[in-house]
C-alpha cells in the first residue's frame, strides 16, 4: 500500500492534533484537573491575604456589614436601606460564621463549592461530553474574570443561575427557587426569570417557586421589622451619575480625554466609584432607567411573538436571557467589571448543546471578559487618568457589549421568522398533498 499524502499535510496534522487534544480534555479526569488547577491557583494567590486575616475586592465592605450586625450596630437591609436585595446576607453572613479573620477563606470555599456544583450539573457528573464544553466555558470565563469573580457577589449568583437554567426542564420548581434566591442576592437573574416567563411551558412552576421564595424573604423582613427597607435596593442608586466603565458613558469618557470644558472623571466618595461628567450628562442619567425599561418590555414582547410562532424553546430562552442581561448592561448608567459574570453563565449553559451562532457568540463573550479584566484592574489607574490606550480599550470592550446585544436581538427575530417560514412550509406541503 502506498503512502497516504494526507499524512504529510501540515494542515491535516494540525487538525488531527487539535482533535486529539479535544478528545483528551473532554474526559472526567481532565475536567477534574482543570477545576483543581483553577481553584488551587486561586487559593495560592489569596493565601497571603487569608493567612493575614485580610480581605480584598468588595469583601472588606461585606465583612464590615457582618461585623456591625454581630456587634449590634444594626443589620443593613433590615434597619437601613441597602444597595443589595435582602438574601445577599446569605453568603455575607455565612462567610462570617467563623469570625472576621476567616472571612476571605470561607468566601473562597463557598465560591469553590458552588462552582463544583455548577460544573457537575453542566457535565452531568463528567458523563456528558457536550456538557463538559459548557463546564469548560464557565471555568474559563471564571478564570478570565477571577479578580472580580472571587471577590464579589456575582461569584455566588453565577453558579446558582447556571444550575437553575440547566435544571429548568427537569426540575422547574427547584430551578425557579434557585433563580429566585439568586435574584434576591443580586438582581440580574430576574432577567433570566423574565425570559422563562415569556417563553417556557414550565413558567407557572417557576413563578410559584419564585413567589414562595419572595414570600419567605418578605416574611423574614417583616418579622425583623425591616419591611420598609425590603425594596430599597431598587431606589438607593437612582441618584448615581455615569460610572466610568458603563457603555452609555463612553462619549463622556472621550470628551474628558479630549479635555473638553466641563468634562472630567471624579471619585464619588459616598459610593466609592469613579464617575464621569460633562455636557448634557444629565440627559443620559435621566434617560438610562426609562430606556432600560422600554428595551426590556420590547424584548419580552419579541420573545412572546417568537414563542407563539413555534421557535425552538431552548434557543429562544437562552438567546432571550442573553439579550435581556446585555440590555441591563448596555442601558445602565452603572457599569462594573463583574457584570460580565451575568453573561458567562448563559453562554456556558448554551454551549452544552452548541449551535454555530452560540460558538461565535461565546467566543466573543470570552474575548470581552478578557478585555474587561485588562481594563480592571490592570490598566484601571491609567484609565482614570484618561490615557489613550486604556480609553481605546474601554471603547472596544463597550463596543463589543453593544454588538453582542444587537446580535442577540437580531437572532431572536431570526428565530421567530424561521419558525414562521417552517410552519408556512408545512402548511403548503399539507395543502399540496390534499390537492393531489
């Protein structure tokens, strides 16, 4: 037998090597190794902080709230207005269970445990090769966003949202409860719940579970005398200005970078954030919340329209969740790096049964996550000084977020139209059979 010339083709060899690597990685052993490597490295990176009894990121604020509550100085969210929903106390209180010194360690252990749960569910305990792709997407996204994923509430809500989405078809009551708990920790999963209500046949079970969690939360608040503050997270940030990294703030960032009179970056001391101001910024500040409300209502209507035309429920749910979450980022006057952790969980679940559109979209989400971490914390101080490179990098990142949002909206329209054409084609075929 003669030699096969394809064996010596470099392109064929590279494809074979990539296929071999993919086969090796899509095994339980490699998934366990990847998980252990990521979280082991996280432990090593945080070890000096843990040993010293210190905390990083937003955890100093969380820990101080917990200390104040233990010392009898009042429970924020019960005795005073709070920027977070009440169940944010679940991870914050749990992290302080062994005292302030162990706060960072316990937070890391909670995050690790929830990530293990999410990876286990996505991969079906390492038995689903397609599910392993979704698990790797979550681990990679978590790695790329680790400076915020390990140190903020999104590191808790992300895995909860993943499990809720993954269990929606099989365990809608449990999924609804998980999504509701995640929403009462950090508001963003409400967008996923809205997509479920607009699209899924399991909506009533999800609504019932969510209502039960909400009633229980309200009952605890009322019993503690905190009912007047229960919904304060919806109003406490209404007077905020344009945060430096928010997509909607990009024009004013450039005005400040070009030293336009009246345009500047400043520190909001009360909220410990950098904001940008300039000509007509009051218009953007006033329009942001109504714009978001209009976009959310329009997207919900689009989801109902596409669903009634018979669009694939899974694709509609995940794409709708993506569009709604991105709307909450793009139309928001607040813009923080952890917001990308609202997007990655949806992409991870979608990649368990990927389409070509989701492969491209997930690649763009991961690239945007990488840019986000370069911006914060790597070049954040030069960005505050309005140096050209970080300002350009921020503009590209924000442009990608807007492009992802528009792509998701276009995809929703396409899903609805494709379903309409398919139904019309089936009717025409049945009519032709009858006529014949």
